[in-house]
C-alpha cells in the first residue's frame, strides 16, 4: 500500500463550482503538507504549503489538514477553466524528502 | 529572476544515441532532484543531490547517470537511449528555508526515443 493515496479522477465540474480534492496518508510522522498544480506537459508548481493541522487560505484556494484522520484537502472556490490541471498532494517530515500522491486530474468546463 | 531551467523542452532521438538533459537553477539551492513521469502517471524520483560532488539514486531504478560539479547545474545523461526511456524528465531544486522542504520544478524535457 502506498504511503499517500489520491484518487486519480478525472474530476469534471462546471465553471463556478466548489471543488474538493483529497489525499489520505498512512505515516503519522508527516508534518508538512503541500499541494502542487501541474498543467499538461509542464512541471508541477507549488500552490499551498501548510504545517501540521488546520486551515490555510490563499485567494480561492483553501488547504485543510486533519492529522487525526490522516486526511488533507484542497478546496477551490469559484472554479475556472484555467484551474483544469492535475493536482498533486505532497507531504514530509522535517529533514526528509517529499512523498507525492499520484495526482488528481481536474477538468473545469465552461 | 530566480528560476530553474531545463533544456531541451522536447527531444526526439534514435535508439543508441547518447543524450544529456540539462538543468540549471539560479536560486542557490543545494538540493536538486530528477523525477521521471509518464503521461497521467505519478512522479518517480530517479536521482538526487545534496550539493556539489554529491549524487544518489532515487526510488526508481534508472539507467541514467547524473553529475553535480557546480551548485547550479545538475545534468542527466543516458549513454545509450532506448524506447523504454521515452518519458517526461523533471528537474527540481528545494528551498532550504524551514524544515519541510519546498520543491521548485523546471518545465521538464519530453524525451521520445524511436
């Protein structure tokens, strides 16, 4: 079983919808949680970075971490066609390399 | 502007050729990485480096080799390309600030071996 599980999708939503993307993990030592966005044939770009549990908001994006459930989420409000991409969660503990999820492909239709 | 650059963006080459994928970063990061990613698939770490003259193999076995002679430069070499090497290769470097490293990726090299 993988350390980080992520539904590959694709997830198709209409423009303006609220999107919820999720990852579950098994290693309780993970402390730092990230979301990357990857457009087709491009490198991933860091979208959100959080430490430990709680919420972090940045514009239309909210990252949520529930360490007790080993579950993290990324919410996208008022989704736009330009949000269509693959979203990868990633996590680590201090001094270690990142462990990536497999990515969820999101399609936002006009 | 601080960034990470990969060249070429696309490479189509015949079997048996030697190729070098270039990666340079201007952010002064010590840690650099190479990932391999097939379309729609997850990232696989193939090489990493913690600094000059440091190179390590990643989780995924690869026939490629890397070198780190300068902090900013981390090229990947395939001595004899094969069709099984067809993939996207992504270079990354990490921000040393804080305890949870943040990776910054280049745009990738799409390699096709015929």
